[in-house]
């Protein structure tokens, strides 16, 4: 089958009417979406040929990332994965049940709907943005896989993905920064944390005894500042790993 996406006018109309349909986003059925568009054309087929993997809200995010990224890692590229019309169609149509069960709650705010069902992080951003793709219920699965999957890790290519999804604050700290779409930076940070975690002589990276804050949060702030004076795009994942590893240990002293 060919994956579908919203046409632009349908996407805009649906986005603009969120307040009118706010309560419908907690409904089990998404039949109202088709009713909203009536007889008009609201979606088209893309050139992406694929089946849609099953996603289960009761599964942890690690399992769902693997299920989704395994199918789409060779079918989607970052440019295609930056299309809000694609992800919003999937959350409203093909993956309504998953999105609804995973994220919908009574009294859910308009901003939450814009993030989880569309790709908008900023209230007035209709076209989607960097953080928005990492908040969308389905897009985040592809992007988390893309930014952490390592094909050369033969024992488990998703080893860094497991770390990334192990704590909500790790994922938000690493992925919601200016550097978040740079795969080398993400991999380097996660690699440094994993190396410390796997070293029996060192305490796992977590809450700092010195500051009481998550160590990975302080690290990501440091890398963000580092990027203000150094071009991170020119650095390898090994460069970032070394900087991150040294910072984490120095910060404990």
C-alpha cells in the first residue's frame, strides 16, 4: 500500500478548527474526521510504498520505536520525515487508536492536541517544527529511531535507542535542544552515558549528588553552550562522546 498524507488545505482547516473539536480528540472513534471533510478530497497517496506496523499503547516506547523504525528506516528520509501533513494524517487516521490510547486524556489542552496529533510545539506554528516532530505521537517514533539507531552495533543496533527511551527526561533533554537533529551529537551523548553506565567502577548517570539535578540535563545544557562557540556539525560522534564523557566525570568532582 502507499502511505497517505493530508492535502495542505485539509490540514490547515483541521488545525484551525481544533478548538471546535477539542472534546472529540478524547473519543474512541475518529469517524468525526471523515465527517468533518465530507465529500472533499482531504488526503492523497504518497510515493512511499509500505505496510503500517502495529503499534500498541500498552507497549513501552522502545518497543514501538523498533516496530515503526524497522519498517520505515529505508523507506523514509529526513526530508520526507519533516512533512507535518504525513504525520498528522497518520495520527488522525491510521494510528488514531494508538495515539488516542497513548496520549488522549479528559481535559486535554489545545496545545497538547497540536503537539501529539499535529507537529506544532509553538502555539502559533501551524507548519510544524523541530521539536514538534519529536512530540507528534507517531513522528517521534521514527525520529527517535533515526537519531539513535546504529547499524554497526551488531549485538543490538537499538542499544542507544533503549537508553534514549529509558527515561522521559533523557529523551526530552537530548532531543529538544538546538543540536537535536544532528545524529552525531545525539549518538555521542548517549554513547558517553552508556559507557559510564556499563562501567562497574562508576555510578550510573542519574541524579547528581552535588547538584540534585539530572546529570544528562546538565550535560545537554553544556553541549548546547559548547555549540555556541564551536561548529557541532563538523564534529564526529566520537568527538562528542569524549567531550560528554569528560564533562560527566569532571562534573562529579
